[in-house]
C-alpha cells in the first residue's frame, strides 16, 4: 500500500518536509547567529534609550516620587492636571500658536522655494540666505528677537514703525500680540529647513511636464498650480505634519521671550510641563501631562495620515 504525504494548501513541499528546526539550523549555518550576536546589543541599547524613557514616564504618571522614594497614587496626577486652572489657557495658547504657525509657516517656505526655483541666477546664494537662520543656535536667535521686540521707541521694530508715523507696539507685553510675535520668530527660525527640502523636491519634478504645460500656453502660476504642487504633494503633507507636531510642542519661544506672560497669555502645554517638573517638583503631574500630550499627538498623526491616504486614493 502506497503512503501519501498530506501537504497543507499554500505551503511549499520543501517547508512541509523540513519543518522549523532544519530552517533554524540552515539560518545558523549561514551566519545568522553571528548577525544576532553583533546586532542584538545595538538593538537593546537603542530600545533602552528610546523606549525606556517612554515606559518610565508612563509609570511615573501614576506615581508620586522624588526619585528617591515612590508611591503609587493611581489617577491622582491626571486629576490634578485636569483640574489645574492654568491648563485651559495653556491648551488655548498652544492651539492658537499651532493654527497661526501653520497658516503662516506652511505656505511661506513653499512660496519662497517656488520663487527661488524660477530664478536663473544667484540661486545658491538665495538658498544659503534662506538656510542661514537655521545655523544660528535657537537660544541666540530667540534672544535676538527679544531685542527686536524691546518695548518703547528704543526697540528696533518700534523704531522702524516710528519712521512711518506709527506708534510703538507692546509686542511681548500685549495679550493680543504676544502669540503672533512668537509665531513670527519661530517661522523665521524654522522656514529655512522647509525651503531647502522644497527646493530638493522641486528639483525632482520632471522637466517634460513643464515643457508640456508651456506648449499648452500655461503661465507661471498655472504651471505651479497644475504641475508643481501635485508633483510635490507628498513632501508638502509630510512637512505640514512635522510642523503641526513641532508647533504643538512649542517651548523655547514662550520660555525665553515672555516666561509665559503676560498673565499666562503665552504659556504653552510644554511650558506647563516644565513648571510642574522643574519649578514645583511635581514629577508625577509633569509625566501625566506629558502622557496626555503624547496621546493627543499620536491621535493627530494617525488621523492626518489616514486623511492623506484617503486623499491619495481618491486621486
């Protein structure tokens, strides 16, 4: 009587006969153990320094600690943060900074890159000038802006306004002007990186598309709208997402320009975390607010990615 081997559907005969152990042995003989021996320490170190703080912060959000002794307090830290009267103002300021920052900081680098890509001469010089603010250390750049925003006629910006007959403005002392003033400083500091990325993306657009548009009688702005923007849409969406995440974590500008004032008009969520942890030594509350901010950023990123994927599928 002939014996028939039963092989599951979709599984190659060699795998069905060999099983898991022979495959592991072949992997080990082909140098897999050496790869694991050399790669595992690097992976473990990376996981420790990247995921370790995340896990530690999550645990810390449920504890009251001075880093010498710790006690489990459950959701008390989250309750403390959510009932803090400063939190709504910090959320509002962060949302306003993000909204104004995206409205100004998203289209401006793209417009500069498109204009610079149309230039025939001195393109390298203009690229270097656009990237120059990025080279300046952030703290130095913010302190320079603080000098520009000095109150009264002694400030440089107020002096320029005085030459055209306008009175001095309280750039950083006005609750209405403080956030737009910080957005202006942040946009100036960060636009250079986006300009360089956009220029690289524009350099990858196929020239024959522009030639076809010119043959059809398209002007400069028509070529930009119908050729350039669709071709670099993926880069635009990625930079908008990165800028969205970055502006929601604003810290340097309110900390160095205003200290959160006037009357908490510029305090941000990240600055409130700083005050919890390094001013009040309430590390559990700082960790709890950090966890909530991380969750919001994760949700925003997922929704943004899902929306852009649906947009690409519809096209």
